[in-house]
């Protein structure tokens, strides 16, 4: 069982930055593929960014390319999502995801609001 705890959500103005963190349990973090997804009310959850277990394969949604950066620190069992030049349409709940042993694990989500 992998437990994920997100933090760092909050309210920012358009154009500002925010960094989300996701702390994972377990001693096999370096073997987890990690990702960030987001979900707006009434819509399907969508992939924002994904990083392979080795950190060498990274994928972004087109809507965040050039603005968001995913990274991981295996020594801290943590994955990050640095969000720059934020837009009102980035206002949703963000979820951390881990893939390990053929299973998907999810955090509880953290709200991000971009508003002036």
C-alpha cells in the first residue's frame, strides 16, 4: 500500500507561481512512476504531468507545456509540480498519482485557485 499526501495548494493571482509537493510512503519510491492529474467539477480527471521512476521520461499535457515542471527527489520520497505563469483555467483540484506493482495510488487532492 502506497500513501500519498499532497501539499502546497492555495490561492494565487494570474501570472504567479505555486509549487505542489507530494510525499509518498514506502521504501520503494524510486521504483514508482509518479504523476500529477487534475479534475474540474463535472469533468474527467486529466493528466497534467508524469515522470518515470528513473526520472528520465517526462510527459506534459499540452495545456501546461512550458509553464509547469515535474520533478522528483528520491531521497525525500517526494514529487513536485512547479507551476509558473498560472492561469484562471488552472483552477481545479490537483491529485498526486503513483504507479507501482501494477497498481494505481492516489492522494486526497489539493485545491489550486487562480484568481485576481
